C-alpha cells in the first residue's frame, strides 16, 4: 500500500537525504559532471531538510521509503504570493511507476491548503523529461533562468510557473515521465538572470 505523509521529527533525516543523493547520481548523469555526482557526500541535503519553513512529504510503498518532496512559501522576494515546489525525488528503482505523479498531486494539494493559488519551481534546462512532465500539469516557462557551476561546468536552470486557480485538475490527467522531477534549487549559489 502506498502512503504519502508529512515528514516527522522522528524520521531519519539521512535516509531522506539519501533519496536526493541517489536520484541526483542516477537522473543527472550527462547533465551535471560525473565528477561532481561521484563526490556527493552522505547527508548532503540533511541540513536543508531542517530549514525553518521548509516542509517535506514522504512516499512509502509497503512501508519502504521511496520518494520525497519539499515545498514552502516562495524563497525569492519577486515571487511573493507564490508557493514553491523545491524538489521531488525518487529512488531510481521507484522511477516510472507513477510515484512522481502522486507526489506532485500531494505537494500541490498541500500548497493549496497553505493558501497558494500560484506555484513555481526550478528545473534543469537540459532535463527534457522533467520539463515535459511539468508542461503536462500546466506549468509554463516564465522566462527566468539562472546558472550554477558544478565541477567547473556551468549548468542552467529555468523557472516554471502555474498560475491559474484550476491547476490541480491537471494532476489527474498527467503521465509520469521522469523520476527525478525537480532540481533542488541551489538558492544561495544561483544568481538569477534573464537571457534573450
């Protein structure tokens, strides 16, 4: 049986971080330099998962933790009034089995409960599967982009937004295309800029 529930204080933060780590190493091959992926340490995302105001959902199947999603109020001043989907990640063996769609539906529902009718996220520009996944839900590129540097290589992210109030209806008709859905946005490092 599949269960999605909020993260609890008693949950193993390093087990949750491990989902990020394994998903990055699997899904971002060929996009982020392999040198960087190979060097991701255990617990890389543990501190981020403890940040005040950041919420996480956990997905279990037969009591095994398979995926996680984080969300919060917008972390950028120019996105005031938006909810932000920070990340959706799955273990590699859980990808392409519908879990990404389930987590997306759950996280959008939670943001609606928080009062957000507009949602945004960041995704790697070269992650075509993830971009198609978002577009099926009704997300569109906002025109904003930013660059991070990994092992000396510049990697661009693009911002997607969903602004119509009926956005949750799109979730029922979507088809999962990517296991690692959202880049965990490196907010402190990424300098946002528009490109022509």
